[in-house]
C-alpha cells in the first residue's frame, strides 16, 4: 500500500506475505475496523481475527497462526502465500 504496510502470516522461522488479493481485502477490512475477515485459502474458509491477531480455518479453529501488519523491511519474509 502507499503507506508501505503489508499483511503477513506466521511460518517456521519467518513470515509469509498474503497473496496480493488477500492482502488488499484484509487491509480494507482492517481499515473499516471490522473485528475479523473471512477468506478462502485453497478451498478452505479461514478467519483473520484482528482482535487476537491470529488466522485459523473454520474447520479447525484451535490451530491458529499469528498474523502481522508491518512494513516489509521490518519482517523476515519467506515468500508469498507459500511460494518462495
Ligand atoms: N495463505 C496461503 N496458504 C496458507 C495460508 C494463507 N494465508 N494460511 C495457511 N496456509 P493451517 P513453513 C503455510 C496453508 O494454518 O515452512 C505456508 O504458506 C499453510 O501454508 O494449519 O512452516 C507454507 O506453504 C499450510 O500448508 O490451517 O514456514 C507452509 O505453511 C496449510 O494452509 C509451510 O510453511 C494449513 O495451514
């Protein structure tokens, strides 16, 4: 975005960027101050929860991944949506 912020989810020893479309949609929901945002990842419905700063699939909500909004220079980035 123009302000340099991006959305990331947690991987092992680093962070993955969300794909561009998800990144834009998450940012839009965040700026609208929605409590959470739902998106489909590989055919699976996930919740991005801005209150707890986790994402999880609705099928297995106890398996959570941290999310993060930050400038890319502050983040150890593994790649984009699982692609290195
Ligand atoms: N975008 C793309 N794929 C995702 C996302 C997302 N936002 N969330 C989960 N997955 P879980 P390392 C990740 C994938 O949380 O080596 C990475 O993208 C997730 O992929 O248990 O540990 C890598 O591809 C996982 O394959 O519901 O850093 C991979 O893990 C699957 O959905 C390995 O990354 C289940 O995730």
